C-alpha cells in the first residue's frame, strides 16, 4: 500500500453554475490513496488510461441528478487497466497481466432479478457503478470485482480501451432501440462525445445525420462534427430545430434533409429538458426517438401528440457485456475512428482535463494514469 499513489476525488457538493466565477473543479481534489485489502472475488489493477464522462462532469459540479454520489469518492468508470493481483476466490479466466476495461455497472446477480437473470446488469435496480458506488478509474490503482473484467480485443490499444464503455452505450441504444435503416434522416441532439459517437454509428448504419449544438459549441464540437462530414445546426430558443427544419435544411449537395419538416429518427444526447420536449415535433409519424441523456428535472411531453403520431420513444440505459464486444469491434475495424475524438492528458494535468471537459473546450479527455 504505497503512500505515493494518487487519485482524483470528488470532495464537495456545491452546485457550480457556468460563469458564476467559481472554479468548475472546486468540488474536486487530487488525493493520496491507499489500496484496501482484497476481498473474495476482487482484483487489484493498475489503471492505464481513464476517460472523463459527462456524468463525471455533472457530479463534479453538483448537478441534481448526480448529487446522490457519496463523497469523498475517486470517480471514473471509463478506463483500461492491467491486472496486478487476484484476491481470494475464483476468478474464471482472469489472470495477472490481463489488459481489460471494466463493466461500469455490476448487478446484484440474483437469479430472481428480472435484469440480472438475463445478463442485463445495466438494468438491475441494485446495480453498482464503479466510480460512483466504489472508487474508480481516476485512481492510479483500482480494486474491483473480477466479474467486471472485459479483456481488450486483439488490436485494441489501452487508449482505445478507455472509450469502450461510452461507445458501448451507443451500440446498445442504436442497435437495440433505434433500428436505423439505410437512407434514413437522423438528428442527433447534442454534440458532446456521446452525440458524436451516436452520429458516427448512425452514419455507419447508412443514415444521413444532422448534429445540433448551441452557440458555445460553434468553434469546437460543431466544428468537429462538420469536419467529420455531418450536417450541423446551431439551435437556440429563438431559432429552434423545429423552425429550421420547417424552413428547410439541405446537405452539402443541396439535397433537402427530412421531409416536410420531419425526420425519421432523433437521438437525444443533450440532457436539456426543452430539447426532449421538442423532439416529438420533429419526428415523422411512427418514427423513433431514442433517449440516451439523463435530466436534472422532470421533462414535459405532449403525450397526446405522441399517441396520435404513433411515435416510438425509448430510453436506453448503459450497456452490458455484449455491447462492449460490439463497441470494441467497431473500433478495431475503424468503423468508429477514435483517433479523431481523443484528447490526451498526463495525470499531472487531470484537474485541467476536467476543467476543459466541463467547459466543453475539447471532445473527449483521456488521462494517462501511470
């Protein structure tokens, strides 16, 4: 148990608002950490690369939908690591030296659990999320259950391993909920990494994709989306997506996007309640709305319009092992080009990485932990 090991920890609970003058990392700190004694079924691992998730950012600035996270807590659930030691008990095929990424969500594993009985730990009411319920990947060492271990696919780098979990969320949502067909017009609302991952996977499924953002996103995230060949639209309360679709949006070849102001599918990644409320106005009858984001407040929906247009609105929570395998295959084969979205930081820059991420100055911060 080395006193030189460091971790990046949630400490305070203050709600931090944009442009308030309060540093966005005020609730966090780099701390000295020790590794606990291994319990049955646990392993000790050296973290290699850890990605910053939007939920990490939300917890760091005290958003209401993440104020349940106990503090202090070393956060991080998107990471790659190397197995250093096996604790007591059986560990299946897991062995020292394995390079892996962990399943972020661990279910109760009770045979009577409707979710766990079909290997859907992400839907278990008692699930535990690494980095939120127990210390996670922003520690230079991590202790976790060996049941979480997903060995990296051959050809996948440890840097890419830190992106497997967020991409698995997209593969779950788009392949299991949306059923996107070639030739469809798809809107992705929100241009953070989850939004642009969704855009890449939707395009790989044959769709034409439009990505929305706000004025703050213009020079970084919307610019990245445009560079990747997506149609981009800047939205605001005064210039909504609904209004712009009715006025007419065209792609780079001048071909109209959507039909009569309606699109086939909308994938909601912004987490802005008003955007979800608007979604049912821009999707054609019997079209799909897939909700990946979470929200800090209740969202008002015109349920009667939802019924009269026979829309399919589905939520998508997290991912399971099968989705991880699909995500890794998408990166290994180049379907998802991770190199275009990764911003690397050394651990000594972890606080800066969080500041840049919270302020949306980058696409995807990935921290080299050791």
